[in-house]
């Protein structure tokens, strides 16, 4: 019912909330200056990815660089080779 009201008010269907354990992707937003957005667009174009995929890939690369053994909440995939400082 609320979705119908929101769609009627804005003309758009609102993004759905993610239930715990739900692996569907959601729309997220972020704040960036025009210069930062231009940098993101350039890097994405260079690699042939979308801006979203570029951000995700950069985040994953940095996460695993900082936490090669993962964290309490994010564990390496089974069979992953773990090397580097902080590896467990």
C-alpha cells in the first residue's frame, strides 16, 4: 500500500529494503564532488565497467589488501589463498 502511495506521489517505485540474509542488490547513493565523479567516470570508462562495478571492484581490492584474512563479519571464500600481513 505504501509503495502505491509513494509511486503516486513521486511517479517512482521506492527502493525496497533488504531483509537480513537477502542477497539481492539494492540501489545505494553516495556523495561526490563533480571532480570526483569525473574521476570515477574516467576510471570506469578505462576499465569498461559501470561506475557501480568500478566502485565495488575498488572497494573489494582495498578491503582484501587491508584485511587479507577477512573480518568477523566478512570471511574469505572457502579455498581462498590467504597471504600477507594479518593473514590467519
